[in-house]
């Protein structure tokens, strides 16, 4: 059986796949918002699913060891760019990239529970807006700010300043019925890939023109990421779930969530 693995094509996730390229597996490129759906539809067997989706899929999939993507304090790649201060975004229209999954839920929690702000609507990035959420490689490219948006907020930093915890964006899931031998191979590939990628980064890091990042920028960025969960990450996931339930935010994504008022 050829293992089918979801691959998120972001710089932050590249270490997960460093060793998998050397194995005879089928890697499927998916943005975070599409990865959970691919798992549900049986298109892939495993992948780093957005944490908000991990909660609702726990009856059909299981967490793969402690493999995750968590930010220690700042994300460097998940930004809210705003035309006015975050506490003044009541009744605002917020543009959200279609890639967003957990990042959108995190933004909703921070606005409602930390800043007591209720936006008027979440819209697409192409619609007129008062603020916009950018993530992943797009967030990295715009990490220094946008001219029309003088205020910017790193959502990981917002969360950590509020909770004193790291924030977990994705956690690896595997099908419950997946062959244990394949699971062991996947765990081995992740362990090896994470180690080899880190070693290679320190020795051979080069600039990434597509992200407007020099080698030292990439080193600084990746040093702020944890790829294996411990107690702080587990506590953070539990708290995030509690806040989602407190907001009564549906864990099942709605097709209209970009256009409907929240």
C-alpha cells in the first residue's frame, strides 16, 4: 500500500516532509483549510490537520504521537493587518484568506474574548475590508506590514501574551484503521526529516526570494517553532477547545463562513 500524505506547502511545514521525498509515498499538496476535508473524504491517510479540525475528527482519526506545529511566542507568519487598532474593530469587515482554518478560529477568539470586539462580517481578501488576516507563505511575504494597514498583530504573540502558553496550529492525524507498520514508518520519516532538515538548515541555509527572506531570517523564523508537543502545547490545545466551545463556534466549517455575519 502506498501511503497518501497531505502536504501543506508552507515554509513552516517543510521539515515534516524532508525525509518523505526519499520514500515511495504519494504527497498531496493541500492548504490547511482543505486538508481535513481530504482526510474525511478518504483522499489521504494522514497529514498535519488544523487543530480546530482535530477536535471534530477525533472519532475517526487519532493524533500521531506528539507531532505538531506550535509557535513558542510569535508566529512570524499569521498576521492581522488593520486600518485601526484591534480594540476598535467592532462592526468592521475583516478579509480572510481562503487558506485559513485554525487561524480564523483563533482570530475570532482573540477578538471576542480578549478584546471584546464583534466584527460585522468576515469577507474575502478581494472585498472591501477594515482588516485582513494573512497566513503561511503569504503572511511571511507581508510580515513587515501593508501600507494601507498601519496596525499589525501577530496572532501567536496575542495568544501567548494572553494565556502564557504557546499556540498549536496543526497536529498530525492518521486514520484509525491505518496499518500499524505504515504508522511506524510515518513516525520514522517525521523524526528523521525534522532532524535532517534542522541540521541542513544550519549548515546550508540560503535565501528564499519567493518569501523575501534571507538565510538568517529563515533561521530566526524556524527557531520560533516547535514540532513536538509537550505539556504546554497540550494545555494550550485544551484551552483553545474550551474557548471555541465558549463562543459556540461550530467546529464543522460552514461554506458561507466568509460571507455571513458572525
